[in-house]
């Protein structure tokens, strides 16, 4: 390297500083975009968490302290609880309860909840957000004392084991998402059990068998277009076909399995599941096709060169090698199906279920439907219930995604090149 | 004995009674394992193999040489109908195997490939265990004998047994490239085929692995007929009994390997083997 460049190597002006400055600006722009995504996610999470926890003021019809002379209810023996119940609850209710099951034979926890439901009758008088509860506690204390002198202030986690384990009812303090969780599981089960085999089969046809002719190109184009159809349209389709046209089938009447008085009602788990199946079918077909495309053609060639049929090649080599990716696609589809609300509203999700769904012919509700209904109620406590249900839904999705990752790792560990 | 029969009879065993005579004539009278007649292969409008007439002698190694793109692989694939996997490829003409055209209607390509096996340029074992790689083809073709024995014999024939006998349950992907290629040979010979087609089987391998496979070919030809495509003339000279030289889709000349290298009849052959092009 001498100071003066060799004249035959002249003719370049590298302007490195300028290029570096430009690179720096782009780098900053990329970082800003990524940060914005993180910030909006954080805002979302915070706003949900803000509603899911916080102080509540509870008022009782009968003050629990008066009831027990200051002792904690939970400390009483079964006998004392029973006495309390018999002394305080209206005789008509007692007779009705006795008819359901003898009161004397009921356990401690059950007696406690009966006392709560029949005598104490707690109600939410006011509910506060987490931010208020953390940073403005003094104001809450003063305000609640002034407004509800007979109220009890306590910190409440709206998301709780009893929230997850309780069926839907009308009281914000004791309602839960179990009904919606069961409904979600059942509809998703129907949807995936239908869409996964159908979608994989269709993808195998298109990738492994179909020739490049107008018919198959038409099928392919339709599938791409179907993937982009708004979900409400699938809801209309589901309503017309599964709910109305196939009502005897989707209500279970043809099998003699319809819920009593529901023979003409096709608004069941089955109809909802099939509607969701239609919705995710194109997604599964396309993702499976991508998975099959990723398998090197040499794998197929080496199988066929041994005298294998196409089916043996697909079944023994191509599908196992692509299983990880197929599963990933299936879980993406499932995540989409779990969150769908609009088509299920159209198909006729129940606004209020008094019984948990027990099978595919039951009326249904799902988590997103439940969230939607709670958010549309005017009373503020339902907003907190909705937040807890949202966390439940997100948790469910996370669990499913974790399953997908495990499934993919397993498939990879088998030595498959996918 | 025909390829259209329902039963996949090995061509060299006795055929059904009524056909015994015909079989005897066609297997014993014809010294050719494969006979291509006026074979033309096109990719769309592109004529890749033109009017190929080639006879491959039984239990010999035939090398196909020629510059890159001259149609060697295309012709080779046409010998067991693997060309059908390529969209847009068309073949016409005949390829006779035991006197029967493998392209005649009613012949199932799966049965053709079961008797005429193939080893590819890049080692491509299945993502399964070593054992399963060898056993799978035999199993789907209805092998009824002792599978362990078949796997061992096939691996021995491919000079791989000693290296993998303790790793039969391991993934084939854990083997070296050269071992993988010999595993692919074992996988093919496990079907006890008649012909093995090899498309540049050593071009992705190191010299030591290449040498192992080359010496293996001399063993294999006692049981199988081998057609090997190579762009390496030294390799053709070392391993083959006969050599076919192709250029731009034409078969220029075919003959005894020594003869072809020492006294080429065609000027183009001479130019090629003396390194003037290709
Ligand atoms: N799938 C294909 N589609 C179109 N043309 C092809 C295809 N495969 C090969 N060809 C053409 O056919 C000719 C012969 O190819 P190939 O048989 O692979 O040659 P070689 O094996 O002798 O190198 C080449 O010109 C190549 O470009
Ligand atoms: Mg080639």
C-alpha cells in the first residue's frame, strides 16, 4: 500500500461515510418499527391486566360479622353452618334445597356457598382498575367509605381458579368461564377433526397427484381465494347449510340424540364446529401444500425408484417428513379458529347458557363470544370479567402454541429434514 | 413372463407353465439386459435425446460419457421410466426389457423400477434408520424371507456391513456421504434387481469414497447389469466394459471401453477423449 494509488486502479469513489450514514438511518427506522410493535403489545397486555385485578367494594344483604358474632364463617363447624342456614334462609328455599339433596349430608364448602348464596347475597357495589388500586388507594378507601358505609373493600383477582372452574351464571361474583371453555374445546375439536384430514388430503392431491391442467388450477385458485374470504361470510354459509338445511343432522334429531325440545334447532356445537372447519380448511390446505413443497423431490424419487407406488411414497416418506410443518400450519389454523367470533354469532351462539355443553348436539357458546357478551354489558363489573376471560383465551392459545412447538421438535428429532 | 403380469415374478426364475418356453427363449437367447430402440425424449420443445439405439449387455458395466447437458441423465432415466416424474418430459420409441417394451400400455412403472433400480447423483437415503433404509423397499415389494439376513447381505454386497453393523438402528443421516451412497446402493440391491442405473454416483464424493464405490462395481456386475453415467473419462476407463459416448442428444459411438478410448471411430469421440472439448 503506497500513498498514491496505482493509476490503473483509479476510477472509484467509495463514499463510505455517506453509505454508512444512510445505513445508520435505515437501521434506526427498523429499530423504531420493531419497538412500536413491542410497545403496542405492551399497551394491550397492560390494559387487559389493568381490568383483571383491582379493589372491589362488596355489599351483603346480611352483614356476615353480625351473623356469626365476629367469627370467620369458614371457622364454623358443619353443624353450626347448617344451623345458621336453617335459621336464616326462607323456609321455601330450604325445602327446595332439601329436595335436591339432604342438607345434612352436604360438605363444608357446599354449606358455605349456600350460606353465601341464600343469606349473605354479596353484590359488587364498585370495582376499581389495577392502576387505581395501586397508585390511588387512599382515594378508593375514602370514596368507598363515604359512598358505601356498609360495604367491604377487598382486593380481587377476577381471574381465579373459581372463575375458571365455574359455569356461567348471572352473578358477576360467582360466574365463570367453564361453560365457554368447554364450548371452545368442543367446537375446536369438531373443527379440527373435520378440517385437518380433509385439508391434508386436499393438499396431497394438489401437490402429489394433480396434473397441471385447468381443473386443478381452478381448484388451486379457489382455495387461495377462499383463504381470503371474510369470516362473516363463512358464518352466513354455516347458517344456511349447517343450521338451517341440515338442522335434523346438526341438532342430532336424525340420531335421536337431540337435546329435549331442540329437534328443530341446528344451532349446536356441531354446526359451529363445521362452520369453523370450512373457515380454516383453506388455511390448512395451503400450509400443508407449503410443507409438502419443502420436501425435496429426491425423497420422492428415491422411493419411486424402489418400485413404490405414489401412495406408499406419500404415506411412508413425504407425510412423515413434513409432519412438523403440517402440525405448525394446523396450529396456526387452530389459533385462528379459537379466536373467531363473527361467524359464530351468525351461526347462533347462545347469549346465555344455563347448562354446560355436554356433546356435539348441545347449544354452544365459546370464549370469544363470552368476551363479546360481557364487554357489551353496561355494568362495569362485566368489563372486569371480560378481561379475565381474555387472559384465559390468550393462555389457551399459548398452551396450544407450546404444543405445536413440541410436536415440531419431536418431528425434527426423528431426523426428518423439515 | 411379462411386466404386465399380476405376479411380480423375477425374470430369471421359472414362469407360469404356458409361458415357460417363451421365457426360456427371451432370457437365454438375448444377451442384452436393456435395449433402447429409436428412443426420443423431449422436454417440451427441446429434443434432449435423439433416436437413441443402445444395447446394454447383461452382467457388464456400461459407462455413458459425454459433455454436460448432452442427455446422459435423460437417457438413463428413460431406462426405468423415472423421466415420467419430470413435468413436460415425453418419451417415444422403445426400451426393451426381456423382450418387452417398458413403455407399452399396461406396463406399470412401479414394476419396471422394481427390476431396474437406480442410484442418484447425490446420496439420498431416507430419513430413517440404516436398517430401515435397506429393508423398506424389500418390504413394500412383498419380500417374504428373513429380513435381517437380506439387510446384512445387501450391506455386505455394498461393502458397508463392517462399517454399519453396530449402527443399524442409527439414522442414516449420521453416516458420511460415501457411506450414504453405498447405503443407497444397498437399498437398491436389496430388491435383487436385474439392472442398476447409476447417475454420476461419485460426483458428490471424496476420492477415497469414490475409489470404494468404483471397486464395488466390479463385484456388483457379477449379479447385476450396471449402467453408469459419468462425466469422468478416467472413471469410465477404470470401471466399465463398454462405453457409450453422447453428444448433443446423439449417441456418437458405443463400443468396448478399451477400443473406444484407444481407437475411437468417430472424430468427435477422439476430440472429446483427448480433452479438446467438454
Ligand atoms: N427438467 C428439464 N426440463 C427441461 N430441460 C431439461 C430438463 N432436464 C434436462 N434438460 C435439458 O436436457 C438436456 C440434457 O440434460 P441431461 O440429460 O441432464 O444432461 P447430462 O446428464 O448429460 O448432463 C440439457 O440441455 C438440459 O438443459
Ligand atoms: Mg446429468
